[in-house]
């Protein structure tokens, strides 16, 4: 079953290779969507894929890459949009 979720991650997450970490793992788990830094210091992640793969990605995002410090994560269920790739977006 397909699922879409949007995450907002707060903490020391920008400048920590967080976006690259998310993209690398999304490709590994065949998850589509995007990741981007927000002006307020958070990272926004939109994930689409099979339930089990989304759950794996959420668990990875809760930990982040080596030097990231996650303070909080907001989750929001989203309508499936059928993304074809996973991209790093730049504002």
C-alpha cells in the first residue's frame, strides 16, 4: 500500500549533510519525494512509497546523519502525488 507523509525536522540539521543523507536513503528504499532546507532552520521532507519503506525512512530521519541533533519532528499525512524521483530542492 502506498503512503505519503511530510516531515518537518528541527534541531541542528542544516549544514550537517542531512539532505544528502535523506536522498541517499530514499534512493536505497525506493522512496520518492523531496527534501529541502527551510528559512526557519528546519528541514522539510516529503516521502512517498510503500508503507514499510516510508516507516524505515521515518526511523532514519529521527536519527539523522552523524552530527545532526534532532530536537523535534512534526508529521503530517499527505495526499499521494505520485512523484517519480527523489530530489534535493533549493529555496
